[in-house]
């Protein structure tokens, strides 16, 4: 069994942080997060990221976002 309940409670907080940091709408923030490598890793129970805080997940997303901009 996965950790869907834990994930479902953290994702709204991560999306809100993305909205606030990058001035995005909720829909755009959701789309960007769900298309990110960070989300793929977060959704994979093998990584253990489901047990991390929303702030930690957001920091991984932000790092990925910055790296994509620098390429």
C-alpha cells in the first residue's frame, strides 16, 4: 500500500508555496509541480520523500526550477 493520504495532505502546501514564490495561479503551480522530476520522485514510495515536509519538497522543486532556468 502506498502513502497516498500523506502525499495528499502535503501537496496543497507545496502548491501554495510554488504559487507564492513564483506568482503563479493554482492551476499553473499544480501543472508545474505534477510535471516536475520532484513530483515523480515524491510519488515514488521507494524514495521515502513522502515522509518529508512540504518545505523540503518545495525546496527540491525550487532547486529543480532554478536548474532548468540555467540550462
